C-alpha cells in the first residue's frame, strides 16, 4: 500500500500542470527576458564596472540561475500542495486503517517531490547556460553541476516544506478557505527577494541575505554555478561578498524547524471536505 502510494504520487506529479506551465514554460520566458531584454541593460552598466567582463557576465548569469530556480521551485511547490488540500480526508482514513502512517506519508511526499525538483533544476540549468552564453557572447558554463544538484535538492525541500506548513495551518485551525490565498506566498516572496539580490543594494541587505532562506537558496545555487565568492548584489560585484557557509547553515536550520513542525501538524490533521475550500 505505502509503496504503491509513492509510485502513484510520482506519476501524478510528472504530469502536473504546474510543471508544464510554471515549471517549464515560465522558466523559458523569464530566462529569455533576463538574457535578451534585461541583459542589454546589464551590458551598459559594465562600462563603469571595475570587474572584468567575463566575471561580471558569469555573476549575472549565476544570479539569474539562482533566481529562476527559486521562482520555478516556489511555483511548483505551490501547485503540488493543492494535492494535499484535496487528500486530507483520504490521508486521515489511510493513516488509521492502513500501514501509511503520518511519518511515512510525509517522507513519501517529500521524496517524490524531490525527484521532480531535480528534473526541473537540470532543465533550468540548461536553459540559462544556452540563453546567456549566446546573449553575452561568452561560454558561461556551470563550474560544479553536482554541487548545483545538491543545493537544488535542498532548495526544493525547503520550498516544499514551507508550502506544506502554509497550507496545513489553515486546515487544522479551522479556516480552510484561507488556503487558496496563503498557498501563493512562496511565489510572492521568491520574486521580491530575487529582485533584491539581483539588482538592489542598500544598507542591511547583507544581513537579510544571510538570514533569508530565499536568498540563501539563490546564493548557494549561484555559488555552485560560479565556484567563486558570491556578491551581495549580482549586478554590482564590487559592493562586497557574503559568507556562503553562513547561508548554508541558516538554510539547514530552517529545514530542521519546518520538518519538526510539519510532522506535528500532520499528526493533528483532520479530514476536510473539498467543498470547504471554496
């Protein structure tokens, strides 16, 4: 029963509209915009930059890769969480009368989701490399693909856990109608924090980047792509750099906290009719 559930969940996600729409289509559109539209403006800023052209272009590409991965992962996680909305009743029943315990349900959902995040990461990596190398006229190949995949799995796990928390809290608190609104919070946060690290620089942004899990994800993925120290703002590397180990430690702490809270919430979850979501 439990292994059959894992297989069915993986199969359903492979054909989920979020993967084909937001995960694939959205990534292509934003990657093209960053390479050919915003990239033209970026080339103008290089005229007064003290950093060499190739290094600046590599940072710019890595920054967009991190931001695109964060955005696509957050949209995918949001879409996948709707599966939980409509399965609360069946999960409660299965946990009582089958071998599918709350912990197994939690683990199987995470494992199957990580597989999709990994596929999406490879697709984003290929898109960014092709578009930006062509647009900026240099070979901007990723330095450490294995490290990128590891960080992508960590990023996908965080966004899945965060979406799970934001969608289960309204259910157990008796306000299931709020789910359809709260579920999109990761997408909004991803866009705001991505733009800040890619283009903005202001006092205190370094502290925000080190503590914000969204910026931690961007920094880690960019580090895997460049193999170099990550600047506070990707379009202005001369402003300074951040500590990549601090970002990794911060993100791991977020993962542990979210895992503990989610397992506790799943144990308290009650059956909710799909009609109560509207």
